[in-house]
C-alpha cells in the first residue's frame, strides 16, 4: 500500500514541533509496512527532498522566495492568515502549487491523505482527475478556517464532501462536521497519539519543600485561555504563595501576558519559559505536579496527552477534544472555560490533596498506554485505508 500525505505543517528540523503529529503517524505507518510520502510547503532552510525515519518528504515553494512565504509555520496558518495581508494573498497560491505538485507525484499512490480541511480542496480536484481515493483528517483548528460567507462556505463544504472518508481527531470535531452537513457514516474518529515516555523520576533540586509546580504548554494565542489562567493564579498564590506556574511556548500574546502577570504582582510565581524542544517539554512535565489546559477551543488536546504520558493530573476545560482525554475525577478535573474562579479552586484542590493528585496521574498514564499510542493510532488508520481499498476493488 502506498500513501501520499498532503499537509501545510511538517517538522522542518530535528525537535521541531510543527506538524509533528503528521510525521509520527507517517513514521509509524512505515514501521508497519506502508510506503508513505509527505508533500509539505518549504520554510526558510528546508530541503527539497529528504527521507526521515523512512518517510519520504518532498517540499514545494508557494511564493517567490522561501523567505517571503508568510502563510505557513510560525504562529500557525490560521493566525498568520488573520494577521498578515501577504499571508492572505498567498493562500490561493499555496493551494494551487500544492495541487500542481500533488498531481505530478500521486499517480503511483493508492490513497491521498490530506491533513487539515483546506488541504482537502486540491486533493478533491486530484480525485476528480485521477480517480484516487481521498481521506481528509480534520484536526480542529481547521474548522475555525471555514469561510463565513454563506455562498463560499456552501461551495467549500460541498467540495470536501466528495472525499471518501473524513477522520476527526475527536468526537467534538465529528459532531461539528455533522452539524456542517457531513454524513455521519463517512466520519471516523481516530485521535492523535503519543510515544510512551520512559519516566526518569528526576527530581528538581531547586524545588522548595512546599512548592507546587504547575505547567502549561502550547501556543500563546487567545483560544488557549491564558489570561484566565493567570487570573486564577492570583487567587491560588493567596493561599499557596510557593505555587509556581511555568508557561512553555511562545506566541503573539506573550508580551500582553507578561504585562498582566506583572500587573497582578505574579512575577515571582509565573515563569515564561519560551519555546523548547519536545524532549525538554516532557522533562518539564515530569518535574511538575499539575498540568493545566484552560482553552476556550481545543480540537483535540495533544498537550494533555503529553501530561498523561508523564503521569500528571490534568485540569482542563470542559470543551472540544479535551473531554475525550480527561475523565473527570479519574485522571483529572474538568472546569468550565473562562471561569478563573473555578479553575483556581481545582488547582487548590489538587495542591491540598496530593494522594488524589498522584492517583489521577497514574490513571492518566494507564489511559495513555491503553488508547493513545502511535502504534495503535497507526493501526486504526491502516485499517481504514484497507477497508477503503477493499470496498473500491
């Protein structure tokens, strides 16, 4: 079986987090005997062709120079599109060059697997020309990019409906797709996964006896609920002054968040770590006590999975894909989004109840091992491919 994956985000160097879930799926499928090639856009210093972990990677340029490409990578495609006039202009060119390049290379492949809804558009046109089978994965953030203009939206969704199957990474995404008019029998829920982390049990020697280390990871954008988290920390430190919050990641809101933490006199309690590679994120998580995910929108919640991987309890918003991961009071606690008072109460509860904290963390690790390893996720994806080809023969 030969699969060609199309994506707008893919790791550009070792340790890069951009589109890492696409690479991990491709890598695991290769391990299980499937040939996988990936077509992704260039960034500044990427190669035209390389093979990493057995995955063949081909890259294309969608603007005059790599340096002038503003739509992909960086703060993410949706943020780039909203914040850059040049990025808006480049969107049709990205889809056009993705289509042209895909049309050339997909002739010998069995299935085209497009990641993200916009990427599904060139895949559908290739399907019409070459009769290839098309699978589209909806990761969540791409739902936010659906056009608001009703006529364009109708045409956009009408085209995507011509795919053979849609993979939703969460039940919330599936529900949203059904609301948009997609047939339920064409949607399959297959989440993203993790590689199990070998716990080192390394203790941070700088940690004080009564200090509680709370961690958040991700991109500093509005939907991540970080202003709400910082307000919650103001309440938490009133009772537990040695509580420390580490914010790992970067993004357009960073300066505003730093200013907010200073205005609330939380400079000593909140550390802005910035961007770190995935291996370092896992070490931060292992040396923490609590993980928080206070998002107002979350297509899946891969960062929560990483916390479970490190046996940490999670406090997350009762929304989207988060509820597929957190079982309330089993491996974490659910809170209503944008309710900083409730968020603070849940953080304080876990500080006050270390036995529950440890129990939830261990339970989370068991759930991760049972349901979310990349080996199992790739197996489910391969099964979907196989049924698709079998039904078409």
